[in-house]
C-alpha cells in the first residue's frame, strides 16, 4: 500500500497551495527542527487591501543565528489584535467574511501563545478543518533526526514507512533524487501553477496571498479553487 508524506516548515496563515499539499498526502510533518530564517513565511504572510498587498508579520525574538523554528518566541503579544484589525478592515466587504469571521477572530483574540510554532499550528489545523482535510499532522521532533539535509528527510520518510515523498518545487535545487531511489522512496513534486482565479476584492488578482483571502471571498465554494479537491494537480 502506497503511503505518501510531505515535510514542510510551518508557515503563518499560509496560501492555498500549502493546504493543497497537505490534502494530497497521508501524513504531513511540520519540520520545525531547522533554523529559523528572517524575512520568510514562518512568521508573516500577505493579505489584499485597497492600497495593495500588505504584509502581516508576527514579531519574534531571534537570539542567535542558529535558533530553531520550534524555539522561536513571540516578542510582542499585541500582534494578534493588530493583525485581526487589519484583516477585519480589509475583508469586511468580502461575501463570506461574516460567516467565517468568528472562526478566525477566536484564534486571534484568544492568542496568548509563547512560541511561533504554536500559532502556526493553531491556524493550520483550523483551516484544515474548514476544508475537511483529515491528513495526520505530526511534528519533526517526534522523530529521530539524523545529520544531512537529504538524509534527514529520507530517514523521516522511512520512520513513517512512506513509499512516496511529495515536496514543494523549490527543493529541486538541493534534493538528491538518486539517494531517494536507493531507499526505494519515490519523489514527486507539487505543481503550484495554473490555479483558477477566485472572487477577490481590490484588483488586480493575486494568487500568492494568505488562504484567508480565498475563504472570505468564496466560503464553502473555496474547494472549487483548490487543485487537490478538483483533481487538477498538474
């Protein structure tokens, strides 16, 4: 029996492609035992506004260059109210905002999280439930982690008894597929192209924004604009 997994770092309110990837695998590993990188998707994402694209960034403490994502703490707890105010202001006129605002407002306004990974996990699992994605979520800290970038990913696959590893296309730059073949693990690459445009406020259209944009504009129709639900992965 084929078992497919994906291993990705956690992102803050990720874009739709992140959830397509989760929905296409049997297990999704949150890979937070790696170095935290500044100005990346770990602690920030983009929403649409009438003035253009806007970054929402969670303030964090980076006490050393080698700091791991899982050890990264929040530096200012006021971020949650600020982010929710921006989201509310810019999506209040979206067709399904009222229907789904409580789902996200509760997460933001109950936020007393100490670690960035906790926040990302809370949003990822809530959005999975919205889409009906039942993929098993695990943390990389649950595994025995070996040295070597490729070796570590493949060893996690082996510990999961996985026969296929689904990866984002950016990893093609460093991932050794020959090494995977030696371990009898098939590697497949996520295709993030050719998404259909959904209803969106404030033109021009932009695909690469937080999935909240899709949810507030399309509501229960959001699945129709996701590849993993429409069998349009290629």
